[in-house]
C-alpha cells in the first residue's frame, strides 16, 4: 500500500471471536454481537466485548503496579516514532541479554522484537518471551519502548519480573504484534491506543511505515 | 506535544462509562469492568463492552448497505493522509452545499468539518449535521473522506440519505471527532481503525499532525 512514497505495514492482530489469546483463556476471547441488521432494522450495528489485553495492545504500569499510570497520560508522540525491528527469529525459548547485546541498541530507541512467534501459527501458551535479564538490559540502555510478536512479553515469570523491569524504567510495552511481513530494519511506528480513561491497557491498530 | 518538529493533536473522544452517545441511547454507553485488581490478584486487568459507533469511529458501508464493505478491506494509506480542517462554526443547524461551496474543496481531499459541536458541551441529540445536499456536493467533487465533530454525520434524515450519498461515492466517514483544539488549515491525519473482522465500523484513536 502506498501513501506517496511510503509503504504501510499492518502489524496488528485481526480481531475475531476465535482469535488466539494469552494462555488460551476463553474469557479473553472477544464477543462480537450484531445488535441490528437489515432483517430487523434499517442499519447494521454491532458491539464488542473484549479484554483490554486481547490482540495488539499497549500496557500501562497500572497493569502491574498499584498506583501505576493509565492510558490517558500516554504522550502520543512517543508512539509516533522511529523504531527498529530486530530479527530474533533464531531464538528458541526466550530472549536474553546475550541475544540483544549484538543489536546495537541505543538510548531512546523503540525496538520491536521479531521472533519465531511471527513465523508460525500464533502460540497461546509456549510463546517466545523476553527474559528478565533481557528486560534489565533494555532498561539499563534506557530505551523508549519495546514491542513483541507474542501474546505477552513474559508468560510464567515469578512476580511479573519482565514487565516490572521495563515499567520501572518507563519503557512502553506493546504486545500482540504481527511482524511476519517486516524484515529487520528502521521504520516509522504508529501505535495510538484507544483513549479508555483510567484503564491499564488499550487496544491499538499498530502500523509501520517504511520510508 | 512534540515529535521532532511535529505537533500531535488528539482529535478523539475520551472513552468513559458516561460519555455522550448518539441520541443519548443508554445501550450505546461503554461498560468498563475491572476483572482483576490488586485486592484479588497480582495484576490489574479490565475489559470493555462497547457499541462500535460509540466515540470516535470509522463507518464502513455495511452500516447502511446490505452487501456493504467491512473494516478489514480499508486501505490504511487512505487514513494516513493529508487533510483539511474546515471552519464551519458559524453554521446553525446543518451543513449545506452553500456552506461548503466557498471552501475550495478538491477531488481526493479528506475534509474534517469543525462545527459548533466542538465549541459547546457535546450534544447527544440536536447536533449540527451534514445535510443531504452537502453530502451530494462532496460526492460530486469526489473527495476521499469526511469527518465531523458530532456523534453522527446525520441525525434524523429519511433513509439515511447523507450516509448513502457519501457511501455510494466511496467516501470514508469519520464520526465523533473532537476538533476544539485545531484551527482551519492543513494537517496530516492518522486514523487507524481497530481491525475487527467483518464489522461495519470500528473505533479509532484519531490524531492530527501539524507539520
């Protein structure tokens, strides 16, 4: 798709009633209801019920921290920003400091971690995740944000240590990306969350622009 | 807010349980539920139930036309585009061809109609809307899209004539914008709808960038 000289890549999960969700928990699958159609009225109208962590979404620190921040305080310019897709498709179980240290990551970077999650059917349970020491490495560098193509940036770590290492460093967390169409490299990220006041997360239609 | 030399304006409605909705219909107000908090668990997690026409959203033609198109076929580059905010705050009841004809609108434009809806508390019922002859005028010019700062682009017109005139001409429709912070002029529009497969509309976090 072209916009002038730009190509837009959709890096969001399609939202459906049977979409993959974190750990396969049924209560996290969306329910889409048609409230009116042309058999009963003159308009077609539907509604959705969904967990705010289903599909592609931005976490805020309230998700893991009492007194944490919420969606409406996001600085939108931090989510309309240059970013780098990092190819980590060789990683087998979890992304560690060792995996990241060769990637030339700088302060203020927004990095998207492309893993085997993007190459295979979406795993609900045993997905590749960011290990605590990988998160601490990114925190030490002071990056601006991190995204991952799994349903969560961690899955069974004690005390949500990956989230906390990132959140304590003020790093944005995007989960549920789809990166199969994009190669390692630099892009413009657009990831504007729905402004659900007071919420600990919100769905995002995330896209990348190759300039 | 600054992104390099760019300023980002949020033109979306905040989403809350008591937000204004089309005609004040209670079933259109969102329900936000906290499913887990720190008194019962180790994470804070919530979910939302909302009509897809609540708040800032993009309509697709299925909303008004059997066999109409749905969200997943939107060309995203058409919603990351230059646009023009038109100052129509002098209009009293409805926007007509006469109101638009002095605005120098061209084929392919994306126009956002700033009305008194942006200057006053949001009206649920008697909001300024786009009259059929205004819609037909925009269709004749062959614009790309139109947005408005009211809860609907029409309110009580027979046969949804404003929607149909626009939809039959392939014109995108954004409803529920907030334009109080932006003056007439040229901007970059970003309005990426949630990709709810098969749906006739989807919420959008719409922003403008002044370059």
